[in-house]
């Protein structure tokens, strides 16, 4: 029961009209300097006319962009770092495709300082156009790919724009979701992990919340920096670290599994790996909870529950888990 003076519950927080912030700031973190030499001049046409572009210069690449939001009333000082998935940016946490408030607002209303990340090569972190720096070619997620990967519906359903029965993804706003897709370089996973590790080291103590590819990156960084990561929440992660035993101090973890997994051979395999990974951690005495939404009676969520029509409900369950860790002293 809530006592006088206690912070309001999640539903009450979600309904508040006013959100007061103590500060908003941003910075770039990580990356490296590179020098380009021996490249020919290139003619470039601009509104001011054609000029000779000399790419031979010094540059900074592979940095991350972070925007920090600090609520005026806080329940902890340890920040929550929101880490996007593949082909997405920090925008996915800010506003849903159909215009509802995102998890950023919910976490702030719960009294948590929040850092929203654009990891290297994404969003305001920018991507490297220099020759010979990154291997491979960029890919951009299309609408059909999004429909299947996000588990909105099956192939036949895409042809008719018919989602899975009960699907909570805002299908009418799929164009807005598609606008959030940005180029990504599939071969840059190690670089993305290194940059995220730089971010965590700069933050010091933090809580990581990662989605999909970002969840796997967070798990790897938590293994490399267990003294900094106080807790880890992963939404349908992939690319989890492989080890016979977790490192000493590996943080408590919550993994969220959404609906329609059995409708995708790829996600069926990946979620089996998630369950095996969590079981391994539990065998070593680490808190590794699974929030299987359908098993909890919450149906219809896509691979992107932060975009779904019940996004507040899922965020509330995550906030409850974090509150329990805080009560145990994880964020002291």
C-alpha cells in the first residue's frame, strides 16, 4: 500500500500532466581519430557551385551521441542508458510511431535519470563516409523486412497489410516507424560494442536497457565492465556473450520476451538461446529473470514493445523490476 510521502505508482505517474526536469544536456563519447592520405581530389557539386573536395585530412569517427534527461524529483542518481536496436536510433524510446509518449517519458516520471543513446553509425552520432575505414556495405531496413522482423504479421499478411490476430503494433503508423529506420553496417558489431563500453566507462555506475541488437551489446559490455553496470534489462536480445561462466560481479538481469515468437523460425532459435543464457546465469547464482509477456497473460506484443499500443504496461513491469533491484540496494 502506498504511504503518505511515497513516490506515486506507475499508473499515476503515467497520467501526470506535468513533467519537471532539472536539466537536459548532450555530449559525444568514444570514437577515434583517423587520417586519410593519398586520395585524389573529387569534384563536388553544391548550391554554391562545383569545387574540388580534398578528403585527405584528419577526422573523428565511431563516436556515440548521448542526450541526458534528469527529472527534478529522483528516486536514484544512477542513470538509465537506453540502447536502441539494429537499424534504429534513440528516437525509438522517445515517441511511439503513432504519437504516444515513449518509454523515455515513463522512466522520467518514475524518477529515473535517463541517457538516450545514438550509438556509433546511427542518428546524431553520424556515419563514416571515408574510404577504407569501415568494411562492407550499409543496409537499410525496408517495410517488408520490418513487417517480418518486428513480428507484426507473416508474409501473406504483409501482402494484404493484415497483422497477426491481436497484434498491438500500431500498423496504421507503419510509415512513421519506417521513417525511423537508418542505414547500418552489419559488420560493425565489435566497433559498436567498443563505443558502448566507452560510454559506460564514462557514465560510471549505470543501468542498461537494450533492445534487440542493443540488448546483446549491453550484455557484452556488462561482462566487460561489471563494476559499472548495476542492472541490465534486455528486450528480445541477440548476440549474447558466449562464456562458460559469467564474470565476477555480473549484474542482475531481466529479459523481456514478446508474442508470436513461434511464428518465426529465426526468433524461435534466438529466444531459445536467451532462455539457455538466462539459465546459465541462474546456475551461477545471478539474478536472471525472464518476463515472458504471453506467459504473464499479456498478448499481442511485437518485437518492439516500446512501440506497441500497450507500451506503458510493459514499461511499468520493467520499472517494477528495477524498483525491486533498487530496494535490494543495487543502485546505492
